[in-house]
């Protein structure tokens, strides 16, 4: 039986013109099953009834499946199939945010979320990376490369690369490698936004306020926070959950450690406490149980979508409370009626962003000025630096000559090499509105002194 099945399998591999990773794995599994079955039959001298041979074949299938799983996990093959850039082929326009998440999963990081434009970054492997993993697998097994993935990052220089997915008002606009979609991204930034007489976007700013006793000195006492589900707008279920998710995302951007939603749900189930409409005593109890120093609660007061008029109105409020003392640390509220879109979630993002901008400025997590750069703290040979990942068109950093890929090794004469945390680095490079920020930049082994004048941060 074995020679004929193997011959058929090999013939299928030979005639298949387009081999996918899944197809290759299936062929390997078939070969392994036939090889194991033939080997065991040979040891038993081909004795046994047809029923016993069927049971033996089933055992061979189980063993082969286990071997394939071990092969995939040990050599990184399975990982590279899951992380392949080929999954971006599932994207198409039009597609909503929910559909994007359903097709390619959650991003590795959020680069931008300003209430209108959402930029996600996925770290993906090359399309043929799985083939390299399969090729180097025997050598990887010999030298122990299976214990430290990915082995072929060293052997074949096939690494994970960043790919960006851009959404405007929760609708997919563009995707691909950052450099390749730069022009499309600029088009996305202006698409769908009505222009005023001077050519700028006509979307209004929300009316927001925020105040409380928390400040630069006391913020370090609150390293971990938990966001409870906000109270829904009457007759509009789910709005509180959406706003709570927005708050969590933007608090992470401020380098705050946030309790995961799953952990909150687990504690709530154990304590038989409802997540919404709970009194302060219960939510403070939950905050303590999940290890948070402060909790954020709030309510959605207005959530109107007027499709015929293509407008929406949103009002919301939030409160930050010390779980030990019950002291109100910060409270904020905001309202926005947006005549440019009928998407209230977009307005909610803008409101939360502006409220947390006030919070960040008050606590020293943000300066009052901005230069329009997204950078990421990296480390190489023990020295830390900011790697410039994104520049916003027309803002001070781009005008001053900063480029994507530049390494910022110091701000205002203070080196970043020895900073301990992301928060320390942010404080070194903070700038107030109208002030000059001196950036010490390394660009292709060349040292540059870049001077940037910060503009006022929106919402302040």
C-alpha cells in the first residue's frame, strides 16, 4: 500500500503549480503517515487482519500529526505561516474596522488614533519565509535553533517587517509597507473631510474640560489603572463598552499600565458584581482585586447618529478615582456635534483624546507643545534612542528636516542612552508650546543637530 500512496503524494506535489504553506504541510503529513505505517507493517512482517491494519493506520496518522505539530512549532514554520504578509491579501476596500480585525487580527501596536485617522502596525514575515524555515529546519534542530525562534533570522536574514493599516473614520483606506503607502496615506489624511475656505479640514473641535488634584509629583503613585465599562447612553446599548475601549487605548499611549479587560471580567465573575451601574464601593473593590492604584469610570450622556443629515452628537464624562482613599483624582467631560460625519464613535475618540490631553499635560506625561512625530524607544548595544517611525505632514518635525529612520539620541542636550523607562525618555523630550526642542540625531553614521519649534497641542 505504501509505495502506491507515496507515489500518488509525490506526483501531486510535482504537478501542483501553486503551492501554499497549507498545501505543503498537508503533503508532508501524508508522506509521514505512509512512512510510519509502512515501517510498522515491516516490523510486524505484514501480519494482521484488515481491521488491525486500519487501527494501525489510524495510529500512524496520529503520530504523524504530532510530528508535524512539533516540526511546525519547533522550527518556527507555523509561526511564519500565521505571521506571513500574505494575510494582507484578505483586505479590500470597502471594509470596516470590525471586518479588518476579523480578517487579519489585532495589530502589534497602535501608531496613531486621533479620533479620525487610525494607523495600526503589524510585524509580518515575508511571503516565502515559511520555505526558509522548512529549508533550515534540519540544521536548526542540530544546533538547538528550535529553542530560540526565529533561527533563520540569523541564517537567511529574513526578518519581520512593519506593515501599516490605515483607517479613516473606521473605514479601511490603505495598507502595506510604510514607505510604499506614504502617498496613499497622505491621500487618506484628506479623503472624506470637507474643506474650509483656507483648505483646512472643517471638522470642529469638541468642547472639553478636565481638572483634579493629580499632578506631576503624584502621578508616579498610580502606575497601574483599570478602566471600568462606562454606563451606556439610555436606549443605546454598547456605547459604554466602546468608550471604555477608547479610553484604555489612549491611556496606553500615555505609557500608563492598564489592567487587561479579561482580568477585570474574571474578577467580576468571581465577585458576582455587575460591571455597569455598580456603586463606588464595588468598583473600588474590583480595582484593589486587580492590583490597580486607580480606576476610571464614566458615562455616555449623548450618542446620536443622524444619517440623513450626515451628522452626529456625543457627550461623555469620566472620573479617575484612587482605589485606596476614594479620592477623586481627575474628572473630565466633553461634547461634540460633528457636521462632517454620522459616525459617533469617531467623535467619542476626539473627545476622549482631548480630555486625556488635558490629563497628560497636568501630570507631566505630555508637554503643551507637539512637533508631529511618532517615535519608538529602542535599544542597541546597551544604549537607548528614539527611532523615528512616522512624521505628520506639515508639522514642525517634518519642516525642520527630521526623517523617518532617524535615531534621536538626545533632547535638549540630555542623552537618552541611559534612561530607565519610556516615561523618563518622554519627559526628557517634552516641549512646551512655542518653545524650541533641540534633537541630537544620528542619520547613517552622521550626527545632526535638528532644531524644532513646537506648536500648541490640540485640546489645550
